[in-house]
C-alpha cells in the first residue's frame, strides 16, 4: 500500500482547476502517464471513467468519481487488473486569484511490487502529475 499527499498553490480560480480535473478525456494531452481516458457513465454528481496509465506497468482501470462543485473531487476504484485499491481526493480552497490545492492518493496493487518501489513510484509521479494540472489550469 502507498499513500501520498501534496498541497500546492495554483495561480488559478478553484472553478478553473475543478473543470480541468473533471475533464478526464483531455488527460492524455497534458498528463504524460495517461495514455487513454474514456467517460463510461455520467450524471449530475458522479461519473465512471476508464483510464489507461503507465504506473509500474501499463494498466487499465475504472474509477467512480464524485464531486462537490468547485470544492472537492474524490474517487474510488470500481475495477482494474493491477489495483486492489485506488482512492483519492482533490480539495480546492479559494484564495481569491489563487487556490490552495490539496491532493491525496491511496493505492494498493494486486501484483507483487516491493513496498519501497511502490511508495517511490507514487512519491515521484505525484508531484509531476500535480504540476501537469497546475500548468493546464493556469494556461
């Protein structure tokens, strides 16, 4: 199991960051680890998204994503070949022209990966991924 969290100030409004995070189908254009993203179901307060990513190895999995408009987005794993658990949260605190962004991730994999390697993969990829969202939101 690997858990990680990060806090960062974005020079963007919470509503812009919120839209960027929910725009899953654009992820392959600005998040290098995401190879494909497809919305399977969507309603007013949740969606199901299928993602193909390079995380330890290339894998495809499905998440249920829920949100509170411009405040937070959270998800949990529905199915996937490599993950036993994949849950997390984006939280946005409006600071006027800036936003305090909090991101947390909790993953557990089915295949054997030494815990040290899994934790390092999360620790290295997380700041890089959050920086991708920062650049996209601020653009």
